[in-house]
């Protein structure tokens, strides 16, 4: 058995979802931070008069109940902050949006009156994964790292020998499952930052920046402020029945051959799409400093690149030569026309992290991690 200590540097923001959300009746946003608290702890700290206010709001069966509960919470923001168990930095735009929208019982959105419930649903924020102990620090789970490595390694084997790929990865016989040979630990945090901002969907091949958006929590990194972690890769003394065994150098090669071309493409002006060169607008959304730092990115011999988490994009999580990415080309809209789809070898949009939902610049891609053998 061999073990390798790997240092991980998050090059860009990472969102690894848990299925959990920050609910607006369990947090307040104040002075650049979101404070999540337990409502029972909050209630216990209220004085008698405030408890009556809270109970009255909670007993209201109308849609206004959510607003009334939050109005009580906002009134006692300092108590909510005192009992908070999680504190996360938020972008200024989100704080302004929160204070301007959630503090009003009736909203006007898109020219139409919108229900309080709908407004509050917009403030459900997707959490990224954290330890459940007292420090509640963000981390990267070993399963995410192993999944990213597996995709790259499968591509390497597939391109080398399709029959071998079928034997190692499609064979359901447990004795032939090659990745039984590899275990990856959850990361230990060396230094980490987290921030809540926007995931913004932008077109790659059209000069059209209007797309879906959501509010998400991320493990934050940019070219100036980077989150650092450590993990251990362990290769067991395991050989398949057919005599195949995985090794570290082959794994490193697989990751770089799979992920590096995708990373490099983000900094090119053109992409090969449907057999011809077309404009790729991806890098036009980046900050100048990010573009300059990584446009000629080179790896050292002891380094490899991976991509993890949600918003990693279809190319990163599929095998070159087998990709069948389903892309919507028309349909829907006000007239509810039937959807029309086509199958491509790459995605036509990209998800980017931004501090403002209207941003078309100073954006960052999600999920890129530099791995370095220590």
C-alpha cells in the first residue's frame, strides 16, 4: 500500500451542494455577513414581550406569516447574531437585495405583484458542504475528488483500449472494479474562505449574457485570495483478476490530459464547434487579473489539475469520445413552443461566479483545483 500527501489549491470558487439551504427565517444578513442561527436558541434569548410577538407571528395562518416572523427576527438582529452558529461573508449586492426586498410585505417584480412566499423563496441560498463540528469549516469531500479523478482515468483507459475500459469500468464483477485500489480522504483545511454570491449562466458562442442565476455559497478563491487544503491518496495492493493495477503517475497523467485542455480552452478566443472555428466569449467575462495569471498556465512535474463540484460543466464530467451532451436549441418562451434539442460534444453555456447578478465582467469559473504532490 502506498500513500501520497496532496496539497490542494482552489484556483476558483467551488460549490459542492449538500441539498441543504440557508432559509430566510433562520438567518439575518448584516454588515457584509450572513448569520445562521437555531430558531429555538433565538427564541430562548428573547424577552417576554418579544416572545409574544414571535408566537403571534408564527400562529398566523396567512401567507403574511413568513414576513411577520422575519420582521420580528430583523427587529432583534443582534440576538440572532449572538446565537449564530455559522457566519458567512456575502456580496454587497446580495446584502442590498436582501434589505430592499425581504423587508417589505408586498413586492413588485417584473412589473407584477409577487407573493411574499415567492419573494422569500428567492432568498433560499444553496449551502456548500461544511464540517458538522464546532468549527464548521468548508472542505472538499474525498468522494468529490475521487469522482473527478475517476472520470479522467476512465478517459485515459478508454482512449487506450476500449475493451479494457469495458472490462475495468463496465464489468459488474466486484473483483474487477479497479477503483477499489484507490481511496481519497476528505480534505484537511490549511486555509479557507467562504462567500455567498451568484452563479450566472452565460452563452459561450453568442454575445448574449442573459441566462439563469442562483444565489450560492462557495469555497472562495481568486487570484489574490486562495483556499488551501490537504488530502491523502492511498493506493492499495490490489490487482484485478486480469492483472491490471492503477498507479499514481498514470493517474496524474490522466487528470492533466482530461482537465488541462478544458481549462486552457477558457482563455482562447475561438473554439472548434460543429466542425468549424467559432468565437468563444468565455474569457471576456473574466477579470483582467485572472485572465493574465492563467492564460499561459503551466503545470510542474509534481502537479495535476482537476475540477470538482456543481457547475463543473459537461465536458469535465464526461469522457471525450463518448460525450453526448443534450442542448436545448429552441422552444418554450411566452408562446410555449415545443422544445427542440440536439446532441453535441460540448456545452454551449458556462456557469460563472459573480458578486452581482448583473455582472458581465470580473467573473470566475467554478470548481478548478490544483493538486500538488508534497
